[in-house]
């Protein structure tokens, strides 16, 4: 069955869907009255049956509540040096499906792309829509949130909210693997920094290490910036979900 996230907490047996999801249900999936879908409000998941389809809304009746275990046992934030639009969209789609909690674009020294202030609102809407669709497709119960881009300095100011701070760096000793760090630490909120296309500068690396970030290796191969977060999420999922 198809899965849809709703913006408000479900508190009654009747749920109304409109806008993009209305179009998806009626035009893309071509669902009819009495068809079933999954609904999620980022707190619980439900099975719901289509009761009525109007010209602008799909009205559903909740038939049962589900007990699902779909999320990673810890919160994972991917802090990513700002990269080009196509690569960022690809990365967000993949890490959303793999269970990341947040995606945070960071302005770093070697970034060759940036967010334009006059287009940022529109761009954030698109990126969060990509995350939503990926979370629905992978049947998650929570949505990944794409956060507004921030400077490297601002990121460091707020880094203490994480209880495990990691930075992926290609010249790290392979023995200091992500797997090893995950096995030797207890944590609830994890952040992993991945550099942009040009990589993390030595100056930025020194600042991160002095701020309590562990350097971790993502293996002996050099990974493209859009692939490194996907690899990291795969390792995290394997280690923490067994």
C-alpha cells in the first residue's frame, strides 16, 4: 500500500488529504473509494480507507493503528558542505530512505555552490518534498528534515547538542573506521560532517577536531561527496539495526 505523511497529528477517525498528495492519490495512483493507504503523522502510523473523493480532497477513515519499528535507534544528522543542486537532491533522497533524521547544508571553504537568498524558500520546499517522498517510499514513520543552510562558524556554535560528533576524512587511518567508533560509544544524537566536492580543508579539519569531532574513515576508497553520506548511513544502519 502507498504511504502518506500528514502535517497534523491524527486525533480523529477522519482524515482529509489535499494538495500534492491529493493529486498523487487520484491522478498518479488512480485510487478509488474503498482503497486503503498507510497514514503517518510522525507519531503513529495507521491504515485508512478512502471514504470519499471530491474535486479537491480525499476523505479517509482510519481503520487501525499500527505498531511499527521503522526508525534507527538514534538520531543522525548529515552535516554536508553545500554541493550542487542535482547532487544535493540525490543525497537527500538516499539518506532519507536510509533513516537519517536531519540534513544540514553548511557553507565551507571549498564549496563551489551556494544558496541564493532570493530563492532559498522555494529551494527548501523542494528539498523537503524530495525527503518526504523518499520517506514515504521507504515506509518510514518519521520525516527527514532538511534544515536551512548555515555557516561553518554557526554550525560549530551549536555542535554541543550532539553527543557523538564525527567528521569523515579521506586521510584518516583506516583502523579509525565508522564501524569502530559506533561500537565503542553510547549516544542518542549523532552528527557526521561530510565535505563538499573540494573536500574539507586542513584548517576546517583542525577546528573540528579541536571541537571534539572524531575523524573517521569511510574505507580505503575515495568517495564522491554525494556518495559518502549514503555509505555512512549504510554502515550506521548495519551496525545499529543488526
